[in-house]
């Protein structure tokens, strides 16, 4: 025998001492704990064993969370989100080749020992003594104990430095750690079957990167399932577990190393008569290269969802609000990280597809002349369930998408849940003046002054209790009609149908600006960036910036007979244990009387009738509809429309910049008019749906709210002339919260 080098001799002695001590301690502490040991090592080990639990529970490991939506009347998955790419599978869902390959590779005496392989320890000791590479003697049970400790750290420690320290401790090559591992491994044997232990190992093992468990590995590297793995594929994946970064077949640089280890495993399987000579020959001849490795594309996160990507992101950002996942925000986020949840959302993927295709055609993401954005939100009346959440820009939060056609912003919702600050809603905001008008005893057939008027600075033209009685106009104010001319006296019905600015400003002067703001708040309206709603005169014409989802929900309050239901995105959750958990609870409050809601719905049917500002959007399919259009500075455009079943808001406008949409055409249509063309096929599809249509009729308003018994308009007065010292100011400092002039809001 060749003479051993000093370093090799030292390693051998250390190996002998270490494993001899371990073997002695195991024999004493595991098989004859009553024997009094005299060695200090054994005494210390015995104390260590007394302080350890008898075993560790296998439990569920971190898995994928799956999001489901309705398609063709069936619930189907459309997105997944996870901390670790893992999908736990049952024993029968794993190929026998995988099970045998793991035993051959990691623990050939697996079915013959009790969790700790003393024969293996002796073999490793002799091997180390002879100067070969130091070997361990860890059984599959011991390796599982180590993996469970690592995964427990991952699940509970969020600080990166502390997590790395915990991982290092779980893998430290120390006698104490080996002793702990050994006792817990024996405990596993006493509480679980061999099949349960082997399956747990296959479900917990890392296979490179963020891929964990045999099912995810089969999908990731061979685009198949664990049940369908061939012998060559099974051995190739088992070859990964010892050195995932160096042997996973996801990188061509690893293919040679993977094949070398795979072939060694195959040879052991043949030697142990796990496979036949024919099976061995076929598997050993199979290359590990581009012809056999079939990588699945990335699937984690909403950027890789098959549909409704921005809605997916909205759901993920609402995890903190899902009571079924825990009592506190921290509990809910922890449960989400552990995963294994099937989340049944409110989205209708069929209706979503209609909206996405509609937006793609009418408002192309590739529009290069200006930053064109568009969004559609649909909610179910009386529940708040979100049915559609679509936008023209593709959702991508990976940073790898084309910045010209993709975005990480969800235009449909608030800054907290999608990073959008909202867009001015224009005359769709007139709804709240109408509601306040009705609540104060006025009627929709009342006559109001629609002439353009001048309101001098400092005048007490607009009551506002929250401002000490009147809104303090810092500068003169002269709001224009969209037509540019005065329109005399008209009914509120006609003022709504034609969206006459001066008429609504006149109505507001008979009310209270603070009350109008509070009406909007009571109907769930808030700015997307969470700033306070402005209540100056210009806000009547829509300078506030709620999200499309918020506006859809506010109008749904009218359609439901005055009941405000908070938007919800999740119906229910099925946890990793198969138990059904609650989603977002429906939260509905009666905020308007039935009479006021009925009168408002009656009034708002005008814009969708012939000659109304939103008439083009009406599919004329027999479904009763109401709605309102809105234009803010010709920079943003809105439309909200509702049946008794669903309410839809459409926004089209400038994501950034100030392109006048009345001066640019898209597909032969003025950009400012696209809202109605986009709305029409969406309404038609919803109305034809077996789930959401056809809607019934709206309630008829009472006589009192048709015509007021408490208010009669004053005689018409001439339009005041502008102050010659200031000129015809079109409005700054008008309380709109953003310093912009009111301009024309149609």
C-alpha cells in the first residue's frame, strides 16, 4: 500500500475519531440508554439527546399558490405565485424509477436500517481511515431531518443574514449536529413509514434555483410529470440533489456533470437488480443535452399568467386582506409564503378576453404618437365582485418586458394596489351632484339655468359648510359648456343627457359643495393616490382622480338600489389541507334610499338614448342601461354604464403628457370618442352572458323626485359680463386639488 501523506493521515485519524465516537454514542444512546457511560463524549451526548424532541413532523412544505377564474362555466387555473416552486404529490403520482433511483443514489440500505445506518458509519470510517475522500453516512432519514430544519428556517426567518446563519447551522459538519440529526432520524422511523419518509424527501429536495420537489423538477427540466418520468430522466433528476447548482440540467454547462452522476446511479440500480440489463442499456445510451432536456418556460408570478395579468397582481396585493389565511397581516403573508392555496377569484375569463381583445383593437398598446392608456373595470351589481379588470398595456413586473407596450402599473385600481395615481374622471363625477340634488328634495324634471356664468373672486356663490359657509373663490371662475355656448333653461334630465356643465354648476350653487363631496365618499369614491377629494366648483366637473374600479363601484351603488358593496376579488380559498376557507367577505351598506337611487337611474338612462352623449355604446339588445360619459381637458376620457347585473367603467387617455384627444384619431375615430366604441361590445357580451345577463328593468322613480315640491327655479337672468380688470378667467385656484383650470368637461 502506498505511503499516506501527512495531511491524508491526519484527515483519516480525525475521520476515525469522529465516526468512532458517533458510532459509540449512537449504540449507547439509541440502543441502550440505561447503560451508564463513562466517556465524557458519551455523557455530553446523552445530555444532548435528553434535551431533543423525539422526532420532527414532516408537515407540508412551501408550495405553489394557484389562482382560478371562471371559463366556460368551469373554474380553471390561470396564474400561480410562490416563494418556492414546489407541488407536493402523493406516492402513486411518482414514477417507481424515481423512488428506486433515490435509494440507489443516497441510501442503498434504506429499507434495512432504522433511520441510522451503523454499517454505513463503519464503512465510512474505514474509507476515511484508508485516506480516501472523507465520507458521511447520512441516511435518507437524516438528510430529510436536515432539509426539514432548512425549510423551517426559510418559512420563519425573513432577515437574510439570520436566514443564512440558520441554514449554515442546519448543515454544519459538527458532531453535535450529527447526533441531533441521528436521534431525530430514528424518531422519524418510529412515527412514519418508509414510503412516507421517501416521499417526503422527494417532495422537499431542492433541484436547483427555486425548483423544489420532484413534481416541479419534472416539469421544469423535462416538461413532464413525476409520474411519467422515464428511467433516464428519473436518474438525471436524482443526480441533482447532492449538488443542485452544478448538476441541474437547466444549464448546458451542467449536462456533462449531470450525466456522469446519472450513469453512476444507473449502474447501482443495475447492481441492486432494480432494473434490467435492457433498461440499463437504453437509459445509459440516452444523452443529457438539448435533444432530451425540455425546459418549461417561467410560470411564477402575474407576468406569466395565462390571462388577466393585472387582475392577478391585484389579487396578490390583496393577500393581506384575506381573512381565510390568518387573523393578522403577518399570519396571512406567512400562509401565502407557505403556499398550497387554491384561490378561487371573481374574474370571468371569458368576459375578460372580450375586454382585452376590444382594448387591443381600439386602443393599441403600440400607439407611438403619445402614451395611450386604457382600462376596463366591471363589477357585479349587489355583490362588488370584480368580473373584468383589463387594460391595453400588457402587465409585466419582471423588468424584461418591452417598455413601449408593457407596464407594471395597474390602471384600474388605486396606488396601493397597482401603483396608479388615477386620472381625472370628467363629467362622470356629475352623478354625485345629481344624488345630492335629489337628497335635498329637488326633482329630475326641475328646470335649471344652463347659461355660462361668471363667478367673481371672493363671491359667495357656492355654499360649503366645511369652509365656514361658502367656498372661498380665490380667482374669478367662468366654466364653459362643452358646446361653448349658453343653453338657457333646461330640465335636469336634459342637462344629464347632454352633459351640460353650466347646468350642473348652477345646481351645485343651490346645494353645498362639502355635501356633494361627502355624497361621493359615501358611495365609496376616493382618489386613487389616497389624497383628499377636492370639493371646489371645478370638482363638480370631474377634476378628482378616482380609479376606474372605484367609479364602476360607485355607479353600481345606484344600480343596486342604493347599496354600496366594497369591491372583492376572491370568493373562497382551499388551503393545502383541502379545507375550504373564506375569501373576501362581501361588505354592503345601504347608503342611498331606494327612491333616490331609482330617480338617479332614471335620469342616467338619458345619455344612452338616441342623441345622448353615450348613445353609441348602447348595444340595443333589449337590456335596460344607464350611464354617463366624461371628458377632462380632452386629455382623459371616461364612460361608466350599468345594467341591473353589472357596471362597467372605461377609461381612455394619456398615461403621461397632454395630447388633446379631440385632435388625434385612432383607427379612424377621434380618440376622445373611443370610450363608447370600446364600451359597446363589452356591454353586449355581458348582457348576453348566462351569468350576468340579461338584466331586468330599473325601478321607477316616485313622483316627488320626478318634480320637486320644495324648489322652483328663479326667473332667468342675463349672463353677467366678465370683470374688465381680470378678463374671462377659465379657472385656476378652483379647489380642484391639482392647480389645473377646469376647461371643458363633457
